[in-house]
C-alpha cells in the first residue's frame, strides 16, 4: 500500500470518528439538566426574554434539527456564541488554545526525549539500581495523578523553594510578544525577544513536568523492555559479529525497532496529556483552553463545551494520524504490508 | 587438503559454555576441541541442540547475555579470543571471521533496508574502512551478483520482509563474504529452505569459499551435506566433539557409536533432529549424565563409560575419537 493512499484512508476514517464524536457531544450537552438560555440570562430575567433566546439558539426545535444547525455551523467554522464571554466561541478558542497547545507540546517533548533517554539507560543498566529507580518512578507515575504532582510542585516551588515561577505564562513585568502563532516561546523567538522566551520557558517547566512525569516513565519502561527484548535478537548479534561500533548498534540497529511500540502508545499519551491539562491548568493558573472548558461546563455554556470537545477530538485524531505515520515510517512491515517475518 | 594442526588459524580448546536459566545452569558445552586450518573446509555435525551454534557464537563472542564461559580457550592465530581487548576482538570480527546465521529471517534487521545493513557491514569492515559511498555500493552490488540474485539495485532498496526465504539466505551469505574474511562460519545455511534451493545454496557457498580462498566451518545436522562440502568433519554430541577425521576417512572408517548411528540416517538430506539409528534423546543439560554423555544411548556402554569421561584420542592419521570402547581401553 502506498503511503499517500494510507493517509487518505486514515483521514476519511477520521471524519467518521469526528462525526460520531460530534453526535455524542451534542447529545450529552443537551441532556444535562438545566436550561441554557435561563442560565445565560440569569434567574431574574423575564420569561419572554428567555424564550426569545431559546428560539435564537434553536433550543425550541427538535434534537435532530438542533444538531443539524449546530453541525452546519461547525462545518463552516461557526461554533456559535459563548454565553459567558459573549463572543464567538471560535475567537475564544483562538485565544485560549495556543496556551494549551504550548503546554501540551512541551510536555510531549519531555515525554519523548526523556522516555527514550531513561528507557535506553534502563536497558543499558538492566537489573542495576538505575533500572530499579526507573521502574519505581513508573509505578509512582501511575499511582500519582498529574494534578497531585501539580499541587506538590506548587507547594514546593511556590512557597518552600521559590526558584522557578509557578503561576501563569509570563512574569508580571514582561510584555507578551505580538501574536503570530500564539505560542509565546515561538513568537518571542520569531521576534527576537530572548528574555521573553526564557521567561516563558521557565513558566512552562513545572506544569509541563507535572503533566509529563506519569507517561514519561511508563514510556521509558516500554522503550526499556523493547530494547532488552531486541538485544537478544539474532540481527543484533549479527551486527556485533560484523564488528560494527557500539553507537551504530545501539543508536541505530537497536533503537529504531525498539521505538516502534513506544511511539504507538504515545498517541494515547497525548490524549491523557490533554485531559490532565484540565486540572493542571487550573492549578497553575494557566490561561488555556482546558480552564476555559472547565468554566464552560460549570456554567453549562453549551456552545463552548461542544467546541472544546470537538477541538480536543480533532487534535486527538490528528495526533493519532501523525503517530500512525511515524510508526509506518519506522516500521516498513506496516508500511509495505510485506511477507510475514 | 591436509593441514597440520600447528598451522591452524582457529583452535578451540576445552571450551565450556553454560547458560544461566531460572532452572539453574544448563551445562551445554563440556570441553569442545576443534581446529581449522588455513583454506580448510570443516564440517560440524550433530543433532539439534548439541551446541553447534553455541560453539560458534562463542568464537565471535556474541553469546546471549545469560551465557557464561567457565573454562576454555579459543586461539585465533595464536591469541585467545576470549581474553582479547575490544580493539583486537574488533579486528577478528572485521577482518578475520564472519558468520552466516542459522535463521536468515532473524539475522536481518526488519526495519532497515538490505542496502543500509549491507553498507554498514562494508563500512565497518577492515577492508571497507574509508571507502567512498560509491565504492561501498559497488562492493555490495558485486556481492549480490555473486550470490546470483538479479536486480541488485532493487534488492538494496528492499526490506527483509519483501524478500523470499531463499533470497534472504543469499543476502546473508552475500553480507558474510562482501568484504574479505579469512574464515567463514556457515550455521546450517538453508535449513528453512526446500531441498532444491538448499542444494543450490550449498553449492553456491562452496564455490564462493573456494574462489576466495577462505576457510569454512560448515554447521549441519546431516553427515550427507558435510560429505559434499568439507575436507574434514567434527561430530558433536551433547556439547562434546566425539569424533573427527578427514571426510573420506570418516565415511570409510567411522568409529564412534554415535557417528555410526548418524551414518545410518545419511540418505536424509534435511536433518530433522534425532537420527533413526540412535535410540533416545539428547540429555538434559541441567543434570547431564556422568562419564560419557552418550552412554545412556550407547549400545556398547559399560561401567567405565558411566564413571569417566572419555577424551579425544588419536587413532592414527589425525583420526580422533572419544570412546573407551574404540580406544581399546576397555
Ligand atoms: N540463551 C539460552 N539460554 C538457555 N539455553 C540455551 C540458550 N541458547 C541455547 N540454549 C540451549 O543450549 C543447547 C544448545 O543450543 P545450540 O543452539 O547451540 O544447539 P545447536 O546445535 O545449534 O542446535 P540446532 O541444530 O537446533 O541449531 C540447547 O539445549 C538449547 O536449548
Ligand atoms: Mg544451531
């Protein structure tokens, strides 16, 4: 199968996934009790005003018709107005999403880099204290949710040992760079403001770490077990027997096949990063979309809730396509669907 | 070709190898003695699990990590491989000895193209060092031609999974001969192939070794294959060499009861494990039999065989056998 047709197939498939997701979101958003129009206008608003808003929001129509209006809007990039911010939801998302993306990207980077590093280390020093340490960290990572870690970081670095900022995206005196991508680190680099870049980076470290630690050590364990398993393979013994240097054997012939299982799982990790971001953003006062979504949920801001979930769904689907592509790139057996081996 | 033992390029002496497992130590190799002369083709014959692969992996020091070598020496041009510093050992691997693995499908890395793997074999070999990309590719193409695979360009861009078993086997051979080596170890090349292709592969191998003047250790289940391919044969049983002689001599005058048993199964081309001529199975390596490891299966065994381990003794003209009965001790 050609890579391009593989991608097209995946994309078509994703459209169905997203459509399904949209129906589920829509239904959930509508069945939760409480009248959104009433919530928006407050308890003291006159009934006729509420009714008027209901009509404007198509809430008086049947559910399928409501869905039709809504999905038509989604397809044309119109996600409706937020009841809270009174702005188009699309504008809100454009404002809040980059902060979350930046956070999740940095923590994904932590996960990728350190999981390979620690995984390789654990494989290299198998059955020593290094290996045990990483194993314990992996168990701890599973047991301690990221928001607990976030609170610990906040206490530790906010009060006891304040060497690194714990709140927000930038320090008080620092002017954010002009918005290009919305990611402050990138925008500040693009405009050559190194001081802003480093300040933004410092603010990113703790929340990104709080998110990354759990998946990081689990990934490291996957890398480790794949590596130790592949170390016993004939093809590795053959490479050693041909006298290839250590860095070629480990960094090339061992690493590539061992990364495949880890990368496959990473798509799911990204999902957990994004959902964990909800609480972590609240704790670190991070002005991201998760916090926006939380607020929308508490206030039953239907359009905002649906939009946030759709955006998350879209990101998740795209990330997983990307992950599949990387796996297909790494593993010709998947790409070419060749003879079994 | 008759080579004096003193001119050997490889000389394995009293090699012991054990595997550490959850059930304890599997004491697999129990004092293997084997030497190979320059330009000589020797066969190593024995049934499945007798330790042929283990012996050869020890030579290149590519044993699995649960293996231990409690005793023994492997002299390569007079120097013990087991005691070599990394640099010396690297010389052995990059210019001295190359090995064809038993399972070609497992010996090729599934996620790299044949080209990538082959180029690295050349690049890091002694005679390939410092060559340009073009030269390296030229060598690879030439080697692929030498194993009679058409369309080398396509092969170089293929992944192992895209090739048939026979092609993979040939590629493994090509990799082992693509740069100069003095000794080629061929571990059962072709067990996974059907009989006609197997035959081609054997002939191919023999032709290449003769053309390049390499020494060969040919590992096989089958005395029949060894007869076709080799000048001298080692018969191995349960981690011991029990008999060695020039190929003609061995067939004319086989001495060890195990060799006799094997010979009864010679017409079979593909070694399927236990020969019909011998009753029973290879012993349990966790608690191997005392004395001669073959005695539980031997028709001739006596008290002494159960108590004492027979060593290889010369019975004339380089014909050696490890059996009290044959040595006339009993
Ligand atoms: N890594 C290992 N751990 C434990 N035991 C092992 C290991 N590798 C091999 N063995 C055992 O050592 C014995 C000899 O194995 P070896 O592969 O050397 O035999 P062989 O003569 O090459 O057999 P075959 O003809 O099947 O290839 C077998 O009993 C095998 O089970
Ligand atoms: Mg074997």
